[in-house]
């Protein structure tokens, strides 16, 4: 089983997504979906992804709530900056901070969060020194941003991925 | 698009409002590409379209087809998750290459590569640019 289907959950998920996209439960679609999912799972196995364990998956829900609020807020903030850009040039700048995360998937999730919220752009992360370089559009107070990212995202991610 | 006439008035108003808000957000993001002064600032502008714009327009589409009950609303969820998962890849590549070039040319005011003690010499440093 492990040899043929190294990621059974991924296989099932892909098959369900395929059937939902095609909105049909006909045998033909099931066979086609199963073949495609098996192929993709095989490719995934060859990529040798890093498997992480979710220690406290229950914390994902409040984290998602924080992200929704922050995405909304930063969308409005960035719109304001752009509309004012002619008169008041944006006070943007670089920010370097230490991220105490080691798990690859946790880092990938952090990158998705920081990119999805407008106003912060992930530029560079060095896994040796754990230093992350960000570009922030509205950088009035460096320590404010460092505290915000650490408190709202890094700490919960660290607890979730253990 | 003859479906629109089948929508009850409250749903039509809500869908129009969400669509207009989403398109306005995308338009402002595009304006940002014109108005912002540095490359790094301009990196932020398209994320407006990729987060707020996509979310609002998909929400409008979800409500429209949920009220009409003609189709699963699952497609929009997939669209949003694919956009959220794939934009960081291009954004990080653009940002890293700009940073690399600016450091190489030494023209702009960019931070130098952060230095520090290597924690683990065997650690694969995939993001080393």
C-alpha cells in the first residue's frame, strides 16, 4: 500500500476535487480522476516533501480568523496609500527580523499569509541565520511590525507545527 | 447571462455591490502600479487584486449561483485557494531577483545580505540568493 500509494489522503483529496470540478459521479470520471490522482501522488512522492505533524490543529481556526481580519484591514490601508501616493509619497522600507520557525511547511504558510495581506512582501529568508527580509509599504514603526508578525502569526504557527 | 433576470432583487443588489467593490479594488491595485515610485513598493499593488479583488468577486459569484441553485459553489473556493497558494511564488521570485540585482549593482538603498553565525552547516539553504 505504502509503495503504490504513499499519500492516501492526498489521493482521496485530489479525486474529490476532480469529481467536484466536473460535477459528476459517472464511472468514467471516477476512473479518470483516480488515474490522474495516482499519477500526481506518484510525482509528489518523487519530490520528497517534508512531512510535518500538526500538533495543535485546533489553533488553525483562530489563526484563520486573524488572517481574515488582517487581510481586510491591510487591503483598506494599502488602498489609502495608493490613492494618496501623489501627494504623500509612501513611507516604505525594508525590515529584517528573526523568525523562530524551522519547519518548512510552517515557513511556507507564513509566506502565503504575508503575501496574501497587501502591504508586506516577503523578499528573502536565510535558513542558516533565520533572518527574514521583508518590504513593508507603510513602515512608520519597525518594532510595531516585528511585534505584530511575531505575535499574530509566528507564535501560533510555532504552536501548531510544534 | 440571462440568469441575472431570475435573481431576486436583494440578491442582485448584493451581487452587484460585491462585484463593483472587487473590481474597484482591482482597479486601485492597477493604479498603484502606475503611481508608486519604487519597484519594491509596486510589488504590493497587485496583491490588492490577488487578495481583496479575487475574494469579493468570488463571493459575488458564489452568492449568485447559490441563489440560482444552478451549480456547486465549490469552484470559487478552489479559485481563491489556488490564487492564494500561487501568488507568493511569483512575488518572491520577483522580489529576490530585484534584491539580487540591486545588491550586485550597488545602486539603490537596499539592505545587504544579513550575516550571522551559521546554525547548522549541513542545513540545506534553499532560499540562498
